[in-house]
C-alpha cells in the first residue's frame, strides 16, 4: 500500500517485518487475489515490490551453488 491509510491508532503506520517461505507467500497472494481488485491490487503490488528482489537473489544463489553429484 503505497497510499497512507487513514490512521486509526498511533501504531497504524509502524512497520512490521514478517518472514515467509516462497510457498507461504504464494498462498497468501492467492488468498489476497480472490479479494475484490480494489482491495487486493495495492497489497499484491506491495508484496511484489518487496518480494521480487529477494526472490531474484534466491534464484541467483541457487544457480551459483555447486551442484551435488
């Protein structure tokens, strides 16, 4: 959500950090994706903007790792 949400509580705009596996993130996005577009699109964009660089780094790390024989 790049837009500021109307603040209801002093803690509303504080940042929380979560850690999810790729599978868990995909499950969350799937659930959010079933919500109406107006509600889901900003949340999906936020997850993608934060998750894409992390995912790309994981892919690169995996590709560079020595292959077990």
